[in-house]
C-alpha cells in the first residue's frame, strides 16, 4: 500500500515539474515593412484647383446701377453717327465712366470668387481700356443702356494668370485686360450689324473715323500724318491704266462736317478695279455713303476698301482669295459721290485710316508684277 502511494507521489511530482518548465517562444520571421497597410498606402494626390473663367464669374454677378449710363444718344436727328457722338460729349464721357465702374466691380467679383479656393488672394489688374471712340460707336448701335452694358465683356480680351510669386497660402493673380480693335469687334456684335459677311458694320466706319480724326479729349486733330502707322507692303495700282489722282487726305467733305480719309482716282464708269494686294475678300455690299463696295484684307490684317462701284460686284464674294491685279469690281458713282471714281480707303490693323496717296504714287502697275 505504501509502495503504491509512493509511486503516485512520484508521478504527480513529475507532472507538476513538467508544467513549470518555461516554454521557448515561437519563432516567427520579421514582417516586411510593406506588409504594414499604413506604410504601403500611396499618398492621396491633391486634385488640381479648377478656377472658373472670367466669363463664368461675370455671368453669375449682378452689377450695380452705377455701371449703367443714364441714356444713349438721341435717335431723331439729321446728323451722322460720328457727329452725334462728338456733339453729345457728356453722354460719350459717361460711357467711359460706366465702364470703369463695371471693371472695378468685375475685379472685386474675381477676388471674392477666388477666395473660395485660397485663404488669401491678391488680384493685380493691368487694363488697356476701350477708348471713348470704341465705346461710343458700340453704344450708338444699341437700343438701351442695359443692352450696351451687357456687351462690356465682349469689348475686351481678359486673361487671368498666376503671378510669379504665387503660393497656395498667398495666392496672387494677374488680370490682363486689352480692348479689342474695331476690326475684331464690330464683325462680332449683333447690334452693330455684325455677323453679316455681305456688309461692313456701320460701327467699324464710325469708330475708325473717330480714331483717326479725334484725340482722347474728343477734339478734332489736324491733318498731320507723322503719327499714322506705316503699311507693311507695297501696293499694286488698282487700275490697268495709271489715272490721275491727287492728295485729298483730310480735305473738307459735306460742307466741312467731316474729313476725307482716302484717295479718289477719277476714271470712266465701268472701269475695272483691281486688287492692290494679295488677300481675302472680307465683304461685298452696299451702303448709304460708300455706295457699292468691296473690302479686301491683306495678310497682315490691313483692310483695303473700294467704294462707289457702279453695281454690287459679281466678280468676287466674301471669303474669296484674290491676287494682285484680279478684277474685284467696276468703278461708278454710287453712294455719297459726285463723279465716277474709286475711293480707296485703307484701315490699318490698329484701327485708324492710313493715307493711301504716297503708297499709290509708289505703286507698281499690274502688268509689272
């Protein structure tokens, strides 16, 4: 009996000693760094900020009444458009004042909109504002002050760019504003007969004349030509025969009401008029003062206007390409004219008339090309 108890005690001692032996820890390989979800995750890219355009910003803003002129020009009058404009200087000046207010509000609107994207925003504006000549010529074709103001964004080209010192914390932007030229603008605006390739918009005639004959203070300037731009190419004489002509630049017309801004070449009715440059036919049409006309635009944007043709030309159509010496129409006495002749007017890309006289004196004959 004692022997059995002794054996039992030995078994229990062995059992407890085995349970008390410390176990070696399990060996597991080190996990690679890439196994960590946080360490392996690629950084979330920051979506680029897409800023609204100038047109989008302006479309959502209601401008104040201070941007709207009190009135447009009187509609019942016997005066020509350019005379109405310079005879109503107070109204004409109000257009420039209203545009200045409108532009100031536009810049403030850009500032507020961009502040939705950046904590601190600085806007620097550099503006080449539309001249009184351009504003008044647009206003003359509008039916209401509200229609006129609605066209303000169309009168300028606006570019908004980040300043060279731009940072996310201090966002700075440059707003560059440049007025469109008469040639750019008046073929676009519906209220100035724009969009019709068969005619030259009246606003183009008005604005170009005002640009040429008046200074920034609405005072008529003299006939001096030293400040006029120079043409980029030599002309070809617009007739097969060298008819006589004289320098009629800035001579009185309509009893002194306006200045002559072209060169007249007298010739028999029906004489073929020839392209004086290589170019594209911009317009073929008729007008009260110009009579029947053709307009050619050269490669540099200079326009060459042929007025008083005997009939609307069927030699060319708007969009046609012409070469020097090509027939573009027949001379006549239509419109504001007293004899058969070609009135050649030249509009420089800058938006002023250029005196054709010296260029016609130096022009080569078509058969010499």
